[in-house]
């Protein structure tokens, strides 16, 4: 790696040139998004009988569905309500009268989410919508469905914190998850401390996200996550795809020990092309800890480059949000190293246009 490449991310001119829309400012906004969204739910009054909900199903696609993954992991650690996330055209679960279905679409125009929303209404279950507007908001109002407004103007992937805190806030008010006000304040404070180490004005030698991006340059990225960080691994994968415009894939721990690790013996050619990131929840806080140790040992023996990124010692919410922020910044810096604007997603836009002209796809 040339010295010039090494210090590229410390050049202020790089950011105005490759990030004209200012995605860097939207990354900085995550703590504020979380705080505002949480406060919005303090005045939200869900129907009283929803407190008896026995399961939660979140329907969404892309960045809007990630909040459901993060909430599911948070609830799973607590052992409270089971949460399923559906990314599909049909709900594969039985939606009964004790099911809370949450349609999550930032734009309100996601056809798959609208299809799931329609099915939930037909099932006569408990239906909630989280959106910034569009057809989802219009149909929600027409059917008397409670709505939560994503009150920020960003790309869907940048609204993850807002979506997550809206969802968790509602679940907390229903008694389906346990979160104290103090925990939310502490998580936001922790996020701000993490942010102070990751922003573009922090030089490479002190910025772990810039350092990580340097290691990822030119590599096929594999992200392994488990426990509290299962959904975070998917989030990292998606951010590398959308921000960095690179191939990345995610796996879950402990499942990875039953299949994918066998490929780590593919030889030096594979070792030179890939890097594996192990997202491990805080030490001693998660039952997956010994599994991560075994995965790391197998990668070491196969000489596969890898790095363990471990959560902190704070609350589960602080851990979750902090690791999300780290992935967001690493993917952002990787985009700049590759000389690309991280904001536009032209192929996603093209895919939606092609689907719009294909009624046989079933997206009506």
C-alpha cells in the first residue's frame, strides 16, 4: 500500500469531491435520529388490547427491514416477545388476532411491503405502519391503521436508527420488550462517544473505521455475526453493497461452523482474495462467545485474513447501535477509497423500474 493511498482518507478535499450529497453528515446524525424517534413514541397510544400480542412480524425490504432484524435480536437477548422479519411477497406465518404486524417502508412505496400489508389487513390482525408517507401511509389512514412517521429526509438505509427506535418504542409501550429511559439516554451518549472517534476529521492513526476500510480494500468481504449481532452482520453486508458498491456476504454464528468453515481450506488463492469480519457481542454477555473463538481458530489455521470486532461493555442497546455505526463508517470510507460516491444506488433504482414494467412478477 503506497503512502499516498494510506493517507488518502485524511484529505479534506476527498469528501467534497466524492460525497457531494453529504452522506457523512447523515452518518453523524444517527444519535440524534435515535433520540428524536424514541421521544416520538412517548406520545404514541397503541390500542390497549395490543398488550396481549404474543408475537411480532415485521414486513419490509432493504434498509427498512433491518430495524426489524435489530429489534428481533434485542428481544431475543431479553427472552421476551418473538419477532420475525419477512422479506417477501407473502407472509409465511399464520397471522392470528394476537399477532402484531408492522409494515416498515421508508418511502411507503415498496411494492413487496404493500403486498404484505394487504395480507395482514385481510388476516384481521393487529397492524401498524412505520413510514415517511407514500401509498403505505395513504392506505393506513384509509383503513384506520396506526401510523408512525419517519420524520427525516434521507435514503432508506440512513433511517435505520429512526426506524429501530420507533419500533422498540412501540414494543416497550406495549410491554413486549424492556427498555428504561436511562438505557436509551446511555445508548445515545455512548453513540456520541463512538462517533467522536469515527468522523472524517479524525485522522487515520486514531480512526478505527478508516483503518478497517484500508484492510478491506480489494477484498471479498465475509461478515460473521451471532447473538445480539446477527442482524448487525446483515446490516454491514448491505452497507458494503450499497455504500461501497462491493461484493459482501454475511453468515450467522453458530450456523457457520456447520458448513461455511469447510470452505476455508480452499487454498492460498481464496485466502488472498477474502477477509472475514467477526462481529462478536461483548465479552461474557452472549452464549455465542465460544463459537466465535472456534471460528477464529479455524480461520487462523487456514491462513484466512480476519478481524474480530467486539462489542463494548455497555447495555445491549448501546452495543447494538455502536456496532451499526462502525459498519456504516467502514463502508463509507471503503467507498471513498474506491473512488465512488457512496450515496447513489443506480442498480437498485433500475431494478425497481424493471419490476414496475413486469406485472407477472406479482407485485401489484
